[in-house]
C-alpha cells in the first residue's frame, strides 16, 4: 500500500518597515564605478524598502531609514 506524506506549507512572512531616524553609512566596495540601488526585502507576499545606496568610486554611501521586520499571516 503506498504511503503519502502530508506536506504542510507555512505562508511566507510579510515584510514591513520599522522606521527610525535616518543613518548614513560608508562602505568600501570592490568594483568601483557609479550606480545607485534600493535596499529592499521582498518575497511574493510583500516588499519593504528600508534604504538607498549610491556607489561613487570605491565607496558605497548608504542611507538607511528603516529596519525590515517580518511577521506571519
């Protein structure tokens, strides 16, 4: 007699931003150049934008205004 496994899938967490006072960070980066990008946490259920990074030369300057938090449905 075949046996069947019961698979339980938990829903994906929902990301939301927890805002705080903006902070600026500077990091060295290996590939230099100029570009900008968002700092996001995302899945199929949600998306939280928590900051922005701009790369100039060999450093990335990051502005972070929130922390990503996750909660279950």
